[in-house]
């Protein structure tokens, strides 16, 4: 890699980090604190986080058929985003990977996805999906404080009416995903030892 390419890549990374911190600040402040009566919805905020997560996660080359294959986000079951995810990702890319959104049913094969969002189905369904994905290079994102304890990788949670997230680093490493230390530094909690089954 040439020096100019390294410099451009470093500048893109710095810009992404800056934008991520701006997004974290804006979305971690409640609408009332900003003097607004109506702010972004819960799933507007989560969609913005999902976009930023991919900028701080490195997938193994084998996760993509080609160097410019799309990065595929999948929701499983109902779509709690109600179109927000599609609108947020339209026309965007992470590196050489254009973003693609798929909405799957529980029985669909999620192994073609790079990021899987598991909403609020019953605990058994989430456990089954996580077991189905164990070891696959797929970033699993869910809701609730128990998600990362059950081997999910990133779990959204509420703290003082603000959306935060927790990370199960052990699960990500088993899937051969590398999560940037910058993202880990923003997490409310990082699980580094084995949890669950």
C-alpha cells in the first residue's frame, strides 16, 4: 500500500471516528436535554448505531465472496425499524462494500448476512438463532441487557433513558470478528470471558 493510500485511509478512519462520536453524543442525549419535544425515535438511534458499528468491525476476507461484495444487514422476524434501517443505509457503503438490508423470517438462513439484528422475540428463538450462527463471521446485535450474556455480540440497553450498548468480545473473537478498541471504549460493558452455552 502506498503512502498516499495509507494517508487517505487514515483520514477516512479519523472522519468516521469523529462522525461516530458526534452520533453517540447526539443520540445519547435525551430530546428534553436538547430542548426538543420530539427527538429521534428509538429505532432511528439504533439504525445510526448499526451503521457505525460496521465501521469499527473487521470481518475475515472469507466472509465476502468478492472484495466489493455488499455488506448485508439482516433483521430476523418482524421489522421493528419499520423502514428506518432501509432509509438510513440507502446509498451508503462501508469501505468497498455497499450496504444491503434484508428482512428475514426466523426460519430463513441468516448465514449469508454480515450483521444480524435480533429484535425482541422470545428468548428461545434468540438462543436458537445465536446457536445457528455460532462460529460464523456474523455480527449479532440484539436488545436487552441479557443479550450479550447469552453469547450475542452487541446488545442495546437503556441507561437513564439513553440508548447504550454492551459487547461480548469473546463471542466476536470466536466468530473471527475484530472489534476496534475505539468501539469497545464506548461500550457500557465489555464481556471478555465465556458466558452462556
